[in-house]
């Protein structure tokens, strides 16, 4: 991947060693997970500037916000992915009809990758890819409903957080409007933004704390494995009492819980037969020869995927492709 990016003229914009992620563990370790690359054309034209990591606009996320300026435009882009669609209850026939209509409208740009005898250039491939994404987008707009944020995504979210988040957006809009109209930096607005952001972080912490405690108050010992994300990462809240079965006393102390879970989940492995070491130096007469991938295999691999997997920035899901 690094070699390919270098050959294509991409340049890494991240500052070496500058963390972009704050872990959930007790030690709160930091790491560099989010990378930003600029292609050769963007680098030569100088259209990208002021790349920076902004920890003040993370809104409670464990990933720090990354921002930059394109073409000296200081107006922020709120939604880089555009519209998101809910395709679970979508009418399949209506979507297929809309897809075929959009495909006809963009067929000229897509035809070059369908024709096996065509001489495909990088520019033509990029144009065809953009056209395919446009076909999906047009079909989604006609046949699918726009997906709205779900309250289940952040079950601890409340009205106070919504008000504070809205207030942060208003202050940020005022800040950028001031810079765009006068070219001056307003210290008072910036100080107010920091104050409201600190308030937002406190409210997020309190909301999560109340939500987690409420879960512990409502559960019983039988619900230990159904707690939301119980087995992920380190946790600092108390573990419920374990019930081991009839006529067996409950497990209460930390050491007893560890011993019980170890005895049940990590039992001694069974005896295995002698290890057979394969001879990789000699060719096996029964080896399966390498055969080119067929369209049938591609079709089987595609339809073996889950239709409910989340899409990437293109918003194209496996269900749409199927």
C-alpha cells in the first residue's frame, strides 16, 4: 500500500507522531489511526492548506477531528458524506427501475469499462467510477428514504446535549462568518466556543455515567453476558454477582469470579493426535491447479456477503450491488 501510494504521487499530510485517537482503556493511550493523503495534482496546485488536528470539535468522540482548508475557503463542510439512505424498507422494484433510468443517463461514461476491447485510461476509469456512484446516488434519492439519526446510536443522549451541541454550531458559524466578512479573529467568540465545548464534555460524561449506572441497577446476575459491549475493552464499573447453578453458592468476590470464569471458559484442552508436518518441498500429484477466477465465483462471493453491512463514504451497500 505504501509503495503504491508513493508511486501514484500521494503525500501524507499527518504530522509524524501526532495522535488522532484516544483509547478507552484506563491508561487512555493515544495512537495514530486516521491518515490524510493528498494526490499529486492537489499538492502541485496548492489547493490544500492548514491541515491540523482539532481536539475541540470532537463532540465526545474518541477520534480527534481533522480539518483543512481547500482553495482558501474558510466555510466549514458539515457533512462530507452527503445524504444517507435507509434501504431496509425500500421497494426493490422501484429502486431497480430508478437504477436502470440513471444507468441509461450515465451509460456513455460507464460503457468504456463494460467493453472488453476498449483501451481504458486512468482518466476514463476515474470518470466511469464517478458515473457509477452517481447512478447509485440518483437511484437512492428516488426510491429510498433519507436516513435520520437513530436514538439507539447514543442511548445516553439527552435534550441538554442537543441544546449544547446546537449552541456550539451557532458559535462556530458566527466565528467563520466574522472571519469571512472582516478577516478578523474574534477572541470573545473563540473563548465562548471553548467554554461551551468544555460544558459539552462534562454533560457527555455525566450522561454516560447516569446511563451506565441505570443499566447496572436494572440487570440481574443472569443478564451479565447480555450487557451492551460487556466484553469490549477495560471497564471500571462493578461486575454483578455470578450465579453458578442450583445448590451452589453465588460468587461475589473478585478472585472468586476470576476463578469461576477461568474454570468454566478455559478448561484443559483434550489430547490431540501426533502433529503431522506437511512436506512443502515436493509437489503433490493431487494438487489443485490454479484456475482463473470465473464470473460465477465472483457472483457466489458477492452473494455470500451480508446485505446489512454498513456502506462506506460512497453509500453503496452490498444489497444495492446484489
